[in-house]
C-alpha cells in the first residue's frame, strides 16, 4: 500500500520504490538498445594519409597576391619610364602618396583615388596619371577576386624632390643621410 505525501506527485511507502524505479529501468533499457543499434551500424574510417606539412590556402593567396602586386608595379614603371626614379630615393622624400585602386577580372581599373598623402597636389596627380597610363593592368588570378570579380589594392608612390618616383613594391632602400 502506498500513500501520497504533501507533494501531490510524490509517492511514499513500500511500493514507491518499485513504482518510481520501473520507468527509469525501462528508459535505461531503451536507451541502451538504441545506443547499441546506433553503434552497430557505424563504421570507423580513418582519414587518408596526407602530407605532414600542408600549406594553408591563406598562405597560397598571400604569395599569389604578392606576385600580382609586383606585376602591377612593374607594369606601372614600364609604362612611365620618364617618371621613374633610378637609384636610391633621397633621405627626406618630397611626398608619399598612397593610392587605392580596384581592378576587374580583365585588368581594367574600375576606380582609383588618393588614400593618403601629404597634400602635394602635383605628386597626387602624377600618381593617379601614371596608374591610368599603365592600364590595362595584368589580369588578377581568379582566386584573388571578390564576389563582384574585382580586387582592391593599395600602392605607395615615393617621390623625390625632382618629381620622380619609385613604387614601394619595387623601391630601393632609401638614403640614410641628407646630402
């Protein structure tokens, strides 16, 4: 015989242990059966043996980006030989112009603008004009393109007092003393 306690769902007495335990044993048995069935249907497959060192995709893209940036810089200097500084840039540059530009999958310049400068209008104009003169640029690798089929780049034009420049990508080490 069993009686109810003050808590409406709690059973007390001798039969309470049996009544409360039965559903728990049934659940345990069902869980064990389901787990056994699930494990029995599984097979363990080891992954294929791969090379010990695998180059991450980001590193491949980084190397490819560096190669593309160098190709773009060479195109700009090849198309503007009279503006390019040969030799060592002076210690105190006249100007540093950072240009942001976007290239489409065919190498066409979609947009360009001065990103950072010291305010020298002549060098800003020269940087943008030499970039436009180099168009079309080499076609960028497909894996570097964004969802719109474009690639945004930055390049630095380093200007000497005579108005000639080197691009940071190809620049010689700068002079250490002011002559």
